[in-house]
């Protein structure tokens, strides 16, 4: 049974809370759309929250806020930084919450996040929809960014592609990224990336994943993000359908849809599924990841639908 409640929060104003008595999710309506909390009931929030000042949710300046947001690429101009400070229209159809942003005045783009919570499992499915209300075609890709709570460890399985003498996947580095960063581990079968609040250096990589899955371990809980991949499609940043970024505040899990030309009055979408698993200790080595965490990944990867 899914409960849907309008709540007033100290930091985020009016929000919508979804719960199936096992997990809970909170989404903002005074600005956004943003998902600002995802946890077990009465548990620790797996998402990063940046508490706003009283004036942060007003005006024409983009604010970080944290949580989960819908963006779009390419990041070649300032259009992706259009502020999400306006109120969000929302409606609920049974267990599905639909959050709709106002049409962006300078781009004609409208963002919509559609959240469906499983009635029994620790799982939500999130559809990220972008509609072009302008008079011109727009080349873009849907970008889903999840800011995780501080102090955890990210797990990214490396692709398993037998391409024989051909390259099997790409790993992209940003200009500010130091490959010898102590937070970064490139193993035989996985990538590990830590959040360390003491280290202020930015770090970002992208990967052409054949799995469409990544995880984050924190608070003795494993968060897994699974997402759709379109084979042989054109993805941003050297075919990176998955990207991750870390600084002193948070670590971001970012999945992307492929580039496409979105014609006027047309829409495109990108879907993720989020899962929580309890009592998963912080993995210290690749061997521990392969023993304790990869079976959970493998089980989800065997399921065709996310």
C-alpha cells in the first residue's frame, strides 16, 4: 500500500512524501522538480542535502540544493543551468507521482519527473521526461543526476565485452581529473570512487557501460541505480552513458540518455530504477565487493526490465 502525503518541511517548504511502509521518498514542490530524500522508513537519507537560505529558492540564479535532479546536455552553454526555483505542478495517479516544471522561458524546454514506487519492494522507478515547446529542433540528451550523502563508496562494474582485438569500452577523464587521485580505484572488474569531505579537488570520469548499473554504499546500506541503455546510440563525452563526479560536498551518480534531435512539440525520456539493500557493510577491497555486492548487481542485471 502506497501512502502519498503533502508535508511542510523546515528547509524545503511544501513537499510530497511517498512511502510503502518500507521505504520513503520526498520530492519538492516549491521549487524543482527535485527528489530530496530517499531512505528506509525513519532511516538515514541516502541523498545529499544542501540546506538553502530563505532566499535561495527565489530569483534567476541556479542553486545546487542537492538531491536528485533532471538535467540535459550538452554542457556547452548556460542553458542547462536554467534555475529550477519556480513552483512545480504535481499530481498523483494511484502510486505514481508526476512532477512538472514550468516551461523554461529562454529555451522552451519543459522537464517532468514521473515517480512510481513499488508497493512492496525497496524500489522506485523514475522516468525523466523532456518536452520541446519551442519552434526549433533542439539537440540534447537527458541527464539524471543523483547527489549522494557524504562519506560513502561508489561501485561501478566494468563492462564485460569480448571484442577480441577491438577496444571494448571507453573511459573518459575531465581536464581537472587526476587519475592518481587517492579516492579513485580502477580494478580488474570494478571501479571504486570514495567521497572524502577532506579532499576538495574535483574528480569526474565517464564510462561506456554495457551494464547500465552502479551503486553507492553508505550508512550500512547499498543504493543501486539501474538505467536504460540504447545500443549503438550516440552518447555524450566519448560515449559515456554513465558519469560520476565528486568534490568535498557530495558524490554524483549520473546516467544519461543518448543524443537526439528533439523536434518542436516532441518529447523524450530516460528511465532509472533505484533499489535499497540493508545491512551491507562498507566494502574495503575489490574482493569484498565481488563477494558481498556483485551478486546483487548480477541479479538485477539479469532482469530485462529495470
